[in-house]
């Protein structure tokens, strides 16, 4: 079996992480010294020069990003995405954020029954939802409605929406059932 080169392993780690990694983290994880890391980063940077991905390196952290040469292409795509109607998926997601309140993506996925990554990103780009840190779990974020969304809907706060109390209660009941189911499943595995 062929083993990946050091530069390929760095590329895989940066791609999988989707956020910057410090040089110290890379050295420790890959069991390589600073000189070896520098050589591998230079090799990776060179390999990516003619690609749509670039290696960003500020001397402390490194990250994979889209190439600056692709900026106009990406801008065209973003404008096209922003000009489209948000559709049923967008409306469902906004309803969750408005009636449930701050929600993790997994909660949104559970309520909708499908992966919501794309629509959450679109709503965030459009300024209808915002992302903030989740105080209960630093591995996830909470998404919530923005004041721009409330303004578009003509309400001062989500509780001004029709049937707010009833729908909010139904959503909370659904999430309680999910939590109980997850707890029962965890208890089964603990007993095994």
C-alpha cells in the first residue's frame, strides 16, 4: 500500500478540518520538525499554484482556501445564489429559527428531516440568519434570525409571529422526544 507524502497528508488534514491549523499542531500531529514542515508546505503550495485551491500561510497558521484567481468565478456564483428565491427549504429553516429560537444545524436537520448545510449557508450569506458560538458545545454553532429578517417580516420580535406559542411548544415537544430517544439509545449501548 502506498503511503501519502507529507505534503499530501497536510493537504488532507487542512481539507478535512476546513479551518486554519497552527504550525505547532501540524508538527505535533505529523511528528515532523519545523524544517520538514516548511519543505512540505512549500511543496504543497507549488502543487496548488495551477489549481482552484491555494495554501494560505501567515507564518503561524496555514489553511486551504479558494485561489485568488477564482475570485471572479466565485463572485458570479454567489450573486446567482443570492438572486434565487429561497424556496421551501429556506422557508422551513427560517420558520425553525423564528419559532424555536437559536438552533444548531443538527437540530435544524432533525426537524426538517434532511441535511440543511447548503440552505443555512445561503440564509447566512443573505443576512437572514447569523451564526454564533454555542455555549453548550464548542464544536457547533447556533443559528438565529437577524433583525433584517424580522424587519422583512414586519415584526419586532419572533413572539409577534402568528401562533407563536403553539408552534414553539410543538417544536419543543419534538426536540424532547428526540433527546429521550437519544438517551435511551445511549443507555442501550452502555448496557451492552
